[in-house]
C-alpha cells in the first residue's frame, strides 16, 4: 500500500499538462500579433537562430480572389489549435477583397471553409481593390487543458455576456470580419457561419484597417478615401444580443483621419493622425484623453513597457522614430531623420531580448535608401534613449516581426508609388535581431511582389501574401 | 438447418461435448494480445453463416459513463462445488460486478458486487474518459495444484481481488494495485506477474504501466512511467516472450534524455523488484501526432515470424507499424520495420477516425502470417487494398500479411478491407473466420456549435446498436451479420469466441451469446 502512494507523488494529472512551451500551440490573433502591435511573438521557440537557415516553403495557397493590388489579401490571423468538429486544427483566417474570407488548415494547406459575404458595395479605383480589414480573433483561443462539461452543483464558470456568451458549454470563440457594406460579421471559426445577423458597424464602402478585439469591444479605423468618413470606430460586443439582431447596439466613433490603432496595457487607444498628431483615446468612449502634435507622419504605433509605464512608439517626420510617454504624451526620445522619402512605412516591431534590452524595428521607405532600421532603447538615468544599431537595406520593406531574437523582414518588391503596380518579387529575410546579419533569405522562391500588410508568425511558420492573391508560408518542416 | 450444422460438425470428427478445448482467459486471448482463438473447432467458414442468438442475459450491472461490460473470459471444465464441471463465462461489469454464467444455458451461476467507501477522488461526472468503478477486464489463472481457477479482478478502489472461479469466494485477501477510480486497463498475467496500464490521469492517477508479482507476499507495486499522456490501449499491455510488457503511450513529448516517451510504445520488464523501461519506439512524426491528438493508443499484437518476435501497433493517425520486440524502432528508436500508408483519417481527426483499440494476428496453415486492424471513419482515398467490399464510410477491418523480403526486410502487405462497419472494433480470428463488429457508439467529442463537448449523456443519446460480423479470414468476404438483432451498443469492450460461441456485451448490460442452432 505504501509503495503505491510513493509512486503517486509528484505525478502530473493529465497528458496535456506535459506540453512544454515549445510544444504549446500559439495564436496570432491580430494584425501586429497583439493589441500593443508589437509584432513580437514572445513564446514561439520553434524557429531559432540555430535552425532558421532550415526554413523552407511549407505553404503556397492561391486564393480564388477577384481583388488585385497590394492589399488584395491579408496574411492570416492564426488559431494555434482549434478543437473543431473535424479535429484539432491550426487555422489561419485570411480576408480578401472584395468580401471573401478563407479559413485554411495551415498544416495541410487545405481550405477549411470559404465565406463570401453578401451585400458587397461596388466601389471604384483604389477602393474597389482595397482588402476588407484584417480579421481578428478573441485571444486566447488555444486549448490548454481539456475542459469538462459543467455538472450540477459545480461552481459556475465565468460566462461572458451578450454576443460573447457561449451557445454551449465550451463553445468556440468567434472570428470577426468586416464586409464592404460596413457590417461586422461574427463567424463560427469551425464553419464560417454567421453566429448573429451581421451588425451595422461602419459606413458602407469604408476602407477599414485591421480589427482588434480589446476588453469586449471591436475596434477599427477607416480612411476618408472610400466610405467618405475617416475615424476610429468601436462597438461593444456585450451590447449585441444574438436573440434580438434588430436591436443593433450603438457604434462609437471619433472622426479623424488616422492610421492604425495600438492599445496600451490599460487599453488606452493610440493613433496617429494625418495632421501629425498622436491621440490617446478612452477605449470605452473614444474621448480624447491626450494628444501630441508636430510628429509629421502617420504609422500604426506600438506600445511597450519601460520602467513600469507604457511608452508609445510613433512615426516622426522623415523616418524619425519617436518615443512618447503615455502619461501626457510627452516626447521622451526621437531618432535622427534618415530620409527625404516617405519615412516609416506602416508601423513598428518592438521586443526585449534575453538580456532585457528593448529594441525597435522600423521599416523606412526613403531616399536615398530604404530598409529596416534597428534601434536599441537604452536607459540613461531613467530616460529612454534611441540608439541605432543596424540597418538592412531592401526595397519596399514591410512591418517586420520578431521571434526568438530573429527579425523577419519582408521586401515587397519594387513599388514606385502606392498606386503603382508592383514588380519584381517579394523576399523574406531572417536577420539576427541584435546585429542585422542575414540568417536566411527566400531568395528567388517567391514569384510576385508582396502585399502591403505585413507578416504573421505562428508555430514555426512565417506568412505573407502576394499581389497575385497567393498566401505563402516559410517554416520549419513538420513531418506528417 | 439445425441438423445440417450438427452433421457438419460431426463430419469433422467432433461433437460439441468433445469440442471443449478452447478457453479465453484474458482480454485478447493471450498475453501477446493476438486475439486469435487457436482452438476453435466448431465454427468455421462454412457454418458461421448459420449463427443464431443462443441466449442473452440481462445483468444487473449499472453503466458508468459509457462503460458497461467487458469481453467475457471463458474457462472450460471448471469443477463445481456441488460436483460436475461447467464451462463458465466470467463477465466483468463496470459497476464493480463479476458474474459467472453457465455457457451451456446462459444462466447465472454466481455474481459478486464489490463495495467500498466512496473514494475521495474521481473523474468528473459526465466525462466519458474517467468512469468510476472496475475498468479493467479481469484475468484467469491456470488451474492450481488443487484444481482451482483463480479470477484476478481490479475493482474501482484500486484493489486486486482473488476469487475462486467456481463459486466466487475470495481465496486471498485483496491488495492494493493502483489508485481509486484510476482507470486501469485489461489485466495481463504473465509468469505470476500481473500487469495493467492507466490513462487519462483519472482521479490523479499517473499514466503508466503497473506490475505486481503475485508471488511477492508484500505485493510491492512496480511502475514504469513514460511521463506521457494516457496508456489507453484497449487491452492494456501485451507481453512478449522475455516478459517485456509493451504499451502505447498517449499524447506527449519525446525527450529521451529526460525519459519522456510520449506518443510512442514503451516496453518494460520486471527486474530485481522494479519495472524498468527496456526499450521504446517513437514515430518520427510524433510532433504531428501530438499536435493533432492522433496518439498511439493501440495495444500491440505480438507474434513469431521467421525466427523473430515481432509486433504490430497503430494510432489514430491510421497507420500500422511493424516492430521487432528485440529492437523496437532500431538504433534511433524511430525506425519501424515497416509502416503502412495512411489507411483512413484523411481529415486527421482525433475523434471518430483512425485506429482504436487493439490489433490481431494469426498464422494460416500455409505459414502465412496475417495481421489485422480495425479503423473508424472513411477509408483514405489513396488506400486501395486489392480486395474490398464497397464504400467504407464508417469504418472497416483491414487484413495484411507480413512479408519477408530477400533483402532481409519485412513488409506489411494489404490483402483485403472489409465491408463498411459502423466503427469497426478490434477483430478476433478463430478457425479461418474473422469476427468483428460495428460498435454503434456515438464517438463524437466536438461539434461545430459547441466546440469540445465530450459528454457521456450526449453520446449515449446518439448511439445506436452494435452489429456483429463474421468474415472470411483470407478474403474478408462477409459470412454473417447480426443485422439489428443486437439492440444496444458498446464502448471500449470487445468480442470473445470459444467453443462455437461468440460473445458480445452491450451498454444496457446484456451479454449476447451467438452460436449454431441446437448447440449445447
């Protein structure tokens, strides 16, 4: 008897608990990887500096998409493991213009489902080929422990309200997308079915940016170029009643020409405007809490923690990188201007290396040269100082991302202007995050220019889309 | 009809009375889990189409979650207390019940219900993975010097009970061999060593192979723990001729430096009072298996072939692997002698697809070695055995032969695939006939609207009924089907065949006995 109990000491309860960080499936739920738009995959140990040279083409999926141009299809947002009605799946959700959405089995390079949104709004010119917004998931989606159905007498689990209230005991969290008629779609990740009647959200024909789900709200921005109204938009998911689809909840908006959104750790919304401002908005009312002016450029900010406070990375004029204190939006540091060209393109990546040093990557389209610039944020007497460490030249660089100390940078090809048809080919580079040294390149494997919506990394694979509506992934080979 | 079959049997030089020669003393028929009834002499390819329901008995066993009855064990010529001898079917039920049934009549001889204080820990109610109670098929001993056949049964409180098969009386005090409500699998008795395996971490139980030496008065409990998911091979561990117990390991990682052996097959032997892992096989695609929850969970079948002792196993991925028990997986532990292509589960689903349960193997009179596997779900579109019997959507049995090639290598060669079965269960071979059944169980664990929802009441509600099939072992041709004669389904149970009778228990705690009409 005693022998039995000795044997039982220290035994893990379930096999699932055996999963180490290396094996745990990871999500990439938003554009930028998280609400702070860090473009940093913190926990994926599958790709390392030691094995990154082994990357290979692991997925090439031509999408049946009518759109064209550099925003015709997005890279995926990723559920690392969905326990679907057809099994455990790593799914990627891709939107394409006009009004298409795909769910892809990323391991098998198969379409899991395809959704064509009804009620397309006809548009012309650039608006006709603009992708619908980057979809968004509600993190975390991953399976970590095997859930058990509730039984009588057991403590009730936390039950989300309204739309987020599960239909069953362990319903899956939905994927969100916006169609060209401005409606918000809340879709079953397993089937693509609308879980509720699509909800009016944006002006029809809006050119929306990426969606984000924060604190039970969906957020996005629109530009004035298409739907005619530029602004920040929000809708409270708890106010959407699946049983009463006609009772559409109020939509919050803040009218301004802004780029993409980033969220502070307290959920404050940060956005840069076309007037060179950085705004801080309350996330539940979209009321301006603070603003900084004179930045002179637009990009999607990133947010990181420095000395226990949020610091916002924003774009300054001529490629300058600006750090601002979340408390009052005072400028803490600014790098030198580096270009007479377009400047920072799209947004940033920021990560902390294993020594705790904070890094910022900025893609710069400029003259005389374009490329990815790396800055280290140094603490000098409690004040952050930006020190440029390296720059890797490349044409049309997109927002980079970082995993395991590796900076992935995507050269989109050759673009004379935003309206120009791209030429050449996209090239994905893996660079040592500390030195910029090239560790891997896709060289000539990609046959078309890349879209302008960045990269996704999840579970050992790096994804991007090209203008011919092809989704590419380079990753570590997984034997099946 | 009746006299015809009697005449056929007699023409074979047998009478039913004289034909008593077959037993089934452990799950899978023997320690190697071959699921081969070598001694069957009554049922054959020619007469099996005449199977009838000889009797059925409603037992007072209460199902726990989806479990109910386990495959019955058969002992012939058991000397009874009042004189005479009987052929007895020893039936175990999940509700800590043991029943002894007279095979000739289907009448209950004795029954025993074990009681104990309710253990403090148990699985969640409604969870099919962790039922309470007796989850392991018992095992019968050989006759001892006094002619007593012992029953070893592991009850839900984790204790081994030793009973006299003739009357159900205790012949030794119970002793602890596990953890209450720990979900043990079929007991295996080899040279006085009793083995079991555990899975799903039920009630905090570790996932491991367990062993106890029945000759040890202290009954020291020994264990080999692969630090993996559950060891949920339906028939527990299979034991080779050197005493190594082989058991599949569920989802988990492979880290040999840390003795972590997830998603593989481990072999452990009792040495100097300890159960030591001696060898293991880990599929080279174990990361994929783990990612998709396609774990290795199939009790292997061990057999001799061309001077070697080989084994076959499989996984939910739906491949079979052929391994050498003396060197499983080769030098790197990841190279099987052969591995089949995917036979099913194109969708790579963790539920309702792939190989579940155990394997079977038999040797034909011409020396040809056959191995068989069941699978659930649709056949893989690229798997095209030379003989098949219509579309396979819900499951089937596949038969292969082991081929020795001139270069010294071994291959598994598909020979036939059976008709569609509603989730084919582990087959059993007897006298040139393969028996299998579609379990009729609802095995769905996840839904489009609810996500993961593996809930016993839901599955029970949507289950149908089992169907027994008899197939020609060399061609797979259907020889018999029970149609809708069986009214309920079963979960993690199995078949037994001995002396012209085929047994199957169902969720509603009815034991069915099929045989030839007029058989006594």
